[in-house]
């Protein structure tokens, strides 16, 4: 995530997270919360809690895209991220009256989202197979072409491979390490903010982050030609194998054709950033500012207005 998203953070009503990434019943040492709450944000929440439909919809619009990008980094596939975002938003909105301004609204919402994602029962394919980074490296070497792909939409498909690959790479980290890497090196949050979100001590968070950075850095330096020109893998040489195996679909690219937030960074802007910076974290950060699907967000708003379940407990 970019610097704008980095100032956003998360909350849940469950207990603190243990060092394995799951929720613990042990109390965490207090950690420093995020940025001061703005008065206009507090007023917006107050109106939403009082039943102002327009204010409620504004809260949904404010939170939906950043929460979707958080979910996407954790669950890999856009369809699964959509489902997770819907569940997270419902949890946030039904607890909106409990927000006390201890952190910015999105910081608080991220905390709910992280708790949900760390404890999600559904596993990504890599999680289900317990796919390691070593195994992922071997799969990338298998079928690597001798030359760059030059067929139709070559540049788009090479970019689709890069975006899909960095998503898959994250899934090879266990969830606790994955969320630490996402919050600090992709979203660019401080250790204090990220520790507050996960509900562990800053010291425990830094330890977890260091493990994740070491794993990702070692993998990318030995594998990724974008990070290390001496490494073997090239996105453009992975295109034929990725298409043949179904990892990317040329007719429906999952990431290069993905809607982005209005005025947000698109594929071209993300690629331009990548060409300026070549370290592992920069490669992982260089994704567009993906937007949550409008239809899904509209459905959430309609459901909340239907009166079929308690909105503001």
C-alpha cells in the first residue's frame, strides 16, 4: 500500500494476537495508537450512529477501498478479497457505536480487519498446500522460457505475471509474518501503529517483521530479476507457462484490468515507481490502488438500510 494508505490502520473486538498470528486470550502490553482523531471524522461517525443514511454511506466509502486492499494482500484472489471485505465492513459498521476515538477511524477499522483475516478459516491454495518459498522458487524455474514473450499484449501479460507473482509470494509466509510485512513494508506503517493494530507489543512486532523481511528478501534476491539482475526469473519469460497453467488469463487479467480508486495510482504509475526502486519491498508495494467492486459496496449499503439485521449495536 502507498503512503496515503499507510496512515490508515485497523481494530477488532477480540483479544490480542499471539506471535503465531492468531488471536490470543493473553493481554498485550499497551501500545501506542495511531494519529489523532479529526473532529470531522468524529462528527461523521456520530451522524452515522444516529441513523443518518448519507453519513453511513460516507463511512462505507471511506473504508471500503483500503480494507479491500488489505484483504487482497492477505487472501491473494480478488473474489476472496471481496468476500472478506464484505464481512469486515459489516463487523466495522455494526460496532461503529463502540468507536471511542482511540485511533483514527480507518486505523480502528484496520484492526478489525486484521483480526478477521488472521483467523479466517478459509485457506489460500498456498496455505492449504503449506507451500514454502523454496517450493515457489522451484515452480518459477519450471518452464521458464529462454526468451521474453513477444506475443499479443506482451507488456500487459508480463505485468500481470509480476502482480500475480508478488501476491502469491506473500501467501508463502505464515499469516502473522505476512500481515507484519504488509503493514510495515507495503502499507508503510510505523512499528508502533502496526503493533497496535495486531494487538501485540512493539518488540514482538519488530521480531515478527524481521523474520518476514529476511524470508522475502532472501527469496527475491535469489529469484527475482527485478530486484537482482543476476537472479534467474523474468516476468516476461514466465508468461507462456503462466498462461498454460492457468495462473493468468489473457482474456481476463485479474490485476492489470482491476478497477482502481478514483485519482489513485494505476498500473502504469505503479510500474514507473518500480523502475525507480528495485528493493524487495518496493517491488511488493508497486501495485495499483485497487478499488473495492462498486456492486459489492452498494449491496452492503442496501443490506444495512434494509433493517434485516441490527446495524449499530
